[in-house]
């Protein structure tokens, strides 16, 4: 199933994640795609909030690679921007999926994501406008 939503602010992009968060069981992987500054981290902030986690704690894990947020369900926020595809494949991302919900920025670098992963593409339309396409396995 594919859902396309236009947003006109960072808060609206975040709200899409917040609405999705409560519906995600442990084992869910979200593949976040979009250019630098498109709103991937804003989406994850909302996702965390929707999972009952403090949204203000969420920041881009560009230098740490993986940040973990704990609550009733754990959220792993991964950023593959600074590493190669070979390094991404060696991170053991598939193991994280058994422990919580995994949201991966720059997911194109992971060559073997699960077939059941939710694909989230955020496209910058200029200004604060975004086109967010969410594809789930059918």
C-alpha cells in the first residue's frame, strides 16, 4: 500500500511519524530516504513521540551511527550517511529488528533490508513543503 502526503511544515512532517508510531510492533524496520535536510530526523522525532518516547531526545545520529531510545518499545535510530554500503552491511542491523523498531536514515546504503520494511521517502518541494511517500509491504 502506498500513501502520499504533502506537508507544509516540520511539525506536519513530524506528525506523520507520530501517527505511525503507535501502530508499529517490535520488529518493524523503516527505511528513510530523502536528501540532506529533507526532514528524515523530524519524521523520527514524531515517530518517537508516537511510541511514547521523548521527542526532544531525538537528534540525528550522523556521528554515532545508532541511537537507542528506551520505553515500552525500543526505538533504534540509525544514520548510514557517513559509511559505505559494505560497512552498513556489517552493522548487524537485522539483529536490531528483533529488539525494537528500527528507523534507518540513508537506508539506500543497506543492501539487504527485510522485505517487510516500510519505505518512507521524503522529498523537499522547496521552502517548508514536503512530499512524504510511505510504502508498506502488501
